[in-house]
C-alpha cells in the first residue's frame, strides 16, 4: 500500500513520524523523488538542515525541480536581512503568497521538519496553517496536491501527535525493522501505515520496506497483525487458544458427576406440567371475599370516624 501511495495515490496532508531510533528523512526524500518523476513542482521548507546538506544524495534531475526555502540560517529573523524563511511568515496567507510566485501546476510541499515550528509556535496556529494552506494557495493560483511533513515523534506529547494524525490523510509511523539499526539506505524498516481514503474509508497496514541508493523505494512485504505468527498464517494452521483459567488459585471446572447433579436441579422459573395446567385452567366460579367483623368495629353510617381517638 505504501508503494502505491508514494507513487502519487496519496493527497492532502502526509505525516511521516520518526524517532531517534528510526530516522524518516530518507523516506521523505523518497516522496520528493517520486514527485520529481511525476514532473511536479516541489517546494521544500527546511528548518532542520541547510540546503546543501538536505540535497545530499538527490540526483541533479530531482534537485533541479526543488524550490528551496531555507529557514535554517536565520529561522527567527534576528539578522534582519529578510532573504530567508522565518517563523514570522509561517501562516497560511503569508506562505500562500510566497509560494504562489513560482511556476503553476501540481505542487508537492515538503516540511523538514514540522517539529521545529511546533516547538516554537502555538500548537493551534500550526494546525490552522496545515488545514488552511492548500485553500489559500489555490486562491492565489497554486495547486498544492499534497503536504509531506516530517515530525519527530519523541519530541512531542502524544496528545499533539493524535491531533496531527487526525488532520492527516496519510500517517506513516516508522519503526526499526527486524535486525536493523537506526535506518537509512538499504536498511529494512517497518512502517505502520494509516490511510484515510475519501468516503471515510480507513485502511491500516504494517509493511516492511527499504530505501535504495538514490532514495528509491523497495517494498519488502506486509507484516501480519500483532499476535499472529507468520509461519502459522502461511501454513493455515489454527492458533492455540489461551486458557484464561489456567493460572487461577481456585477451580472453575466441573467434574462429570457435578455437571449431572447441576443439570438435575430444577430451575425456579421452570414449572412442571401439572403446575402449568393448573395455572392455565380458567375457573367458572365467581370470586368472593369473606369478612368477619371484630367486636370493636364501628359501622355507624352517620359518623364513620366515630371510633377514632381524635
């Protein structure tokens, strides 16, 4: 699924979540390479790396299509030169007017990384930029097909990550693959992919992949769900059910004699045939009430309450 999404099937906000144990910039560059092969315009807003370091490893055909907005030298605008990207223009309207001055056509916007503005700007304002930027850019004449944002998951609280995932159409949470290290070219990596398709359809898979030299993508296979052994899944064997009563300090099982004794006891709501027939028979006699008055009863019709001590 990830290979098809990387080839252009995914639109909207694409969130790549990495960590210190598994880097995600290689996969980010794979999205850039795939966008360049589709002849799309590529805008890169770089906060984590300078331009030369970011373009390292990318081919000249890819770098020629990148419109780089370098925020690394002066992200806060302290130098006053005004020739680079700063947090002062990190708003939907400012970014839309800045990006719209470039050639038109389908555009992929890359944020490397989203963690830098998240740590320095109010969280709601960053979410508003992600939600409003495509519409503002479309009004300005630029069609942003997708926003690919790299976020370092171990730098943010889980609540913020959950909100970002709710905004995204595609979430790729990276984990180290089997017998792998920190990641990189040729290293197997695990990706938990969550894709929200149009029509509220939700697809979720866990896949194994590697990044080839030149940031090509290689699909290595889909991992089974957690708790399912791949050998058992391949051979079609039934999984052994776990007995939840195996380690209890008391016995919940019945012997055969105890089971027969329990079944022989009639339940209180089960009536015998004789009782059922007696209850269902209709009586032909009228019901009567018999009352024998006491000696102290007063039946004075003029003063019914004469016997009360008031």
